[in-house]
C-alpha cells in the first residue's frame, strides 16, 4: 500500500556505511534459492539493548552499501546481504511510466512484498521492493537510497538502508532480516522508501511475528 498519510519518518538512527558489492541475479527463483542456499547471507550480530545496531554486507561485486540498524524488540537480529536484479532497461522503464524530460528525476515504487507475512522469532523475513528510476539525462548512474523502516507498537525498531549506484531502469531488491529469538510477537509495520536526487516515493506493508 502506498504510504500517503503524510506522517514523518520517525527516529532514524545514526548509522555507519560499509562499502561493498551488489549481487545481480535473474528471476525470483534465483533470489529465493540464493537466500535458502546461503546460510551465511546474514553477517554481524546485534549488540543487544535499545541501542543495538548491526551492519549488513553486500553479496558480491558492484558499488554500494548496506547499512543495518535494529533495536528494541529486534535487538540481536541480523541484517543479511542484499540480493537484486534489473527488471527493465531505461527505454522500457521510460515507456512504462510514460516519462518525459519535464518530469525531471522520477522514482516510482511499483511493488512492496514481505515474505513470509507471518513468521516466528529466530526466522528470516525478506523485505522486497520493485521500483523504477528515470533521470532526464539517463547517461550516468544515480545514487539511490532504499530505506526500510520497521515499527513495533509505534516504536522504530529497525532501519536498514541500502545505498547504491544504479543506471536508469527498473529494479527488484530484496533484503533478508533474521529476527532474534527474543522478537516480541505481534504486528510489525514496514515503511519502505526509495530516494534519488531529492525525489522520494514510499509504501507501507506489515508482517506478523507469531507466538511460539
């Protein structure tokens, strides 16, 4: 669901950059299989307590950074490696969104998907987003920020951010987050935003942590 209620993003914590690479895989099946077959996708560990934060790594080659922050009821969880792929070229994307140069920097989230929607403490939830980016020139890569905010009972408990250079086009990006064994049961709200050169689009979704 597109995020339209106008509420400000709350309490984004200070976070540290880790520069690494980017995996580009083809097809949803490849991403799902990569997550299942790579138990070391997640790196780092939560420091514990309300101020706990951690750093996620990128899967392989490319230019970008995954920045992870988990706190409160998610302290002790782990942010995993980013997996992504390009869905459409610039030309196909521009046609799909009916782009004209007068629109300037255009960014449009097409889909946000949380998989699975119901999980237990200690399991991994994948926060997926597909979005289109088009710039007037279209000749150079743009700096993109993918922001995933997680709220529990109104409190910000996770704020993983992906920073990456991308050429114009449409992209699918998935970020696995392994919940701590101590994750509180209940509904978690997820606000996903994508930012480029001052342009921003955002959606919201949710998942549920079940009682063991």
